C-alpha cells in the first residue's frame, strides 16, 4: 500500500513537470513598424512585425487596439488623406452656437494614424504602438518649417458623453436642468455655459501619445502623456487650448527635448498649446509677441513659438506653444527647489504649507509705506524692481483683464541660498495672458487714453500701498518711462508686429478653413495695436504724473 502511494506521488510529480514544460509564459511584445512616423513625398508601404506566434491587431481611427480590432495580414498602403473623424455628428457633439464655426474642411488632408498591438497565443497583449503618417506631402513645406505636434488619444477621451473632454456631454445636460440656463442660452451668453470641456483638474485629464516634428518632415521625439483642456472663457471656442502633462504613470515624468530655441532648459513636465485666449478668433499670437517684447524686464515671461496641431489625425489649427509657470519651471531656470507660487490669490504650486507668507505680504496693504521703517520691512520680502516693472508693464499695456484675483501670479523661494540671487525669500512677479490689452477692440476709442494707474490702484491694494513710498514711486515712474521709450516703443512695436504677423499670417489659411475666416478681425486688430502704442506714451505718462503727484523723490 505504501509502495502504491509513493508510486502515485511520483506519477503526479512527473505529470506536473510534464505539464509545466508544455506551458509557455509569453512576454508582452511591442509591434515593430517598418517606417517611422513622418511626412513622405510618396505613398507609404508599411509592414508590421512581431515575434513568431503573435497576432498583430491594429486600428486606423485612433482607438486602442483590442482582440476585436482588424488583424494585420499584409502590408498597409497609405496614400492621400487618412481616416478623419470630423463629420456632422461629431461636430454636433462639440460645437457651441454663438462662437465661430467648426468645419469638416475636406480640402485639409488628414494624417494617417496607425495604432497596433501584438497578442500572444495565450491572449497576452503587448504595449500599444502609435505612429502618424503624412503620405504624399511635406509638412515642412506646407507649414513653412513650423513645429508640428500630433496628439493621439482614444476617440472616447474626446467625444464620449460622460468622459469626452471636447464634448458638451453630461455636464451640459446637467447644467441645462438648472433654472438660469435657459436665460443664458436665450441671451447668447455662451461663456457662462457649463459642459464637459469647461471642467478642470486631473479628473479631466486623458492619456495620449505625443509626437513632435520640429521644423522638418521627420519625427523628433515621441512620448506618452496626458492632455486636458486649458484656459478660461476660451474653453468655449471650438479651437480650444490644451495642457500636455508628462507623468510617471504615463511612462516618464518629463519630456526631454528643447522645445524653445531661446530657452536653456531642455526638459519639461508640462507645456501649453494656447489658442490665443481672448484672441482665439483674431490675432492669436498677440500674447506671445507682447511677452517677448517685455522679456528683459525684472519679471518672468513665458517662452512662445507657433505650432501646428493634429488631433487624432485631424488638422486642429495653429497654437502658441508656451511653457507653464510651476515649481519645476523655477527649479529648472533658477536652481530653486523650495518655492511657493500663488495665482489669482490662491495657492498654485510648491509648498502649500507656506501659504501664510502670502498673507504676510498682503498685510502690507494696510500699512503706511511712506514710513521708512515699514518700507524697509517690505523690501526684505519683495523684489521691488520686479514689482515696479510688472505693474508698469500691465499699466502701460492697459490690460483690462488684470486684478489681484485674475491673471495675477507671483512666487518666492522658501530658503536663502548664498550665491543664488533668486533664492533670497523675496516675492517676484510672473506675466501671462496679456491678450485683453493695448486696444483689443477697434471700436474701444477710450483704450489709449485710459488711466490705468487709477484702475490698478483700485484693483490692487498692495500696489496702491507701495506707491506711497517715494522710493517705489520713483522706481515705478522710471520703469513706466523705460517701457514706453524702449520695450514697447512705437518703432519697436510696429517692426516686430509686422514680422510676427507676416510669419503667422502665412499659416492662417488652413486655420480659416477649419474654424472660419476671421481675417478682417486680424487686420483690424493689427492696426488697433499700432494706433494704441503710437499714442500711449504721452497719455499714460501724463496720467501717472497727475495721479501720483509729488510722491517720487
């Protein structure tokens, strides 16, 4: 009996060994593409390959491949336009009445998006590979060497009723059930509507594949990331702004690439594709241009360059590529890792526990800055040159969209590091979103002679208090004078504005086909800006001297 039990055990072990030898563990394998993403003068013959025994499945509509997707059996022949996704149905999902048009524009050739994955015999799925192709064309020639970015995400991430970030969706229907929605719609107050695309935060960020083609027809870099809609009122436009994030959950926490030729930094956790904000249906480069003219002042400005965006293979317009102010931005540029950033009066990034420092700063609103002792305490926590330059710039531009709780951002280091002039614990200022300035609307005849000094003093108690100091008042007046005579002088404005308009204007043809022709607004706004700066200096200097009286030494 004992021998029988031993024999059975041996047989059982042998069966286990035999079964184990016959069971193969498959590793997830990536699909290989015979042709890299890019633009090609002829049609593209594409071969996909995977290890023997694996089945390749692929899609051409930007969706993630699954076991039900098309099975790859022979080479793919890609010619002409790809599989576009804009049609009457999809346009209806995202279109906002009262804003400019969104059109299918069959004249615009779509890119081919090929997404593929390898499936092992046991069903194990490998990573999804994504490629973008522009057969029978040169994107370098089509867009005058402008950087092109292809963003690819599962279509549900854009259009799904519950989670689509471009769709009106469930949020719109919920909003329609509210009592005031009918009045808002009847009065065409479209900027007050709620929809999926008006939602903010990481919950409305979606995974995507990012491919960058920098000034040529060949792929420069590809990386996984996340996209979300960016901006305020301009979220309601069909041509929306986007933020692109890089995180470990997507693969890498940074994209290592020099996005801006004039920036020493070559890695980013986030960048912004900005539609032009208030000028999304006009002179969309205005903010980038105006910040560039002010980039030598003692406040931070954003880097900017034009890019063409293709979204799931559809041409999606011209954008300003901007970096985004963040703790990572400050660490990369100034070598400071311990910071606090406050935006529109609230914590934005960095050390949230240090928000009390912002309250300490604002406490000076109620102090007498004409008292030398108070002023000396203020100077220890604020870079007053940065403050003088910043407020002088906003006032000179006549920025309507600027208060202590809107488009107002500043930062400080949490520690003092000898040898690093920026690690001194003092507050410094950040300029962004300057669209609503310098005579934005041609029919606003009061823009040029607007007393922005009074406006800013009313909306910024800290500035109104600081200007009581003779030292700061004198510094502010000098900054205002220098900006008017140098940075934003009529000659410099007109020369650079014409240069930017010539380049960007050459890219607007496809933009008008996709989002409607607003070229007349473009021309009017160009002339309005020039007219504003031709006359601004005399008006604002007179107002400053009249308003501030004899406060300067």
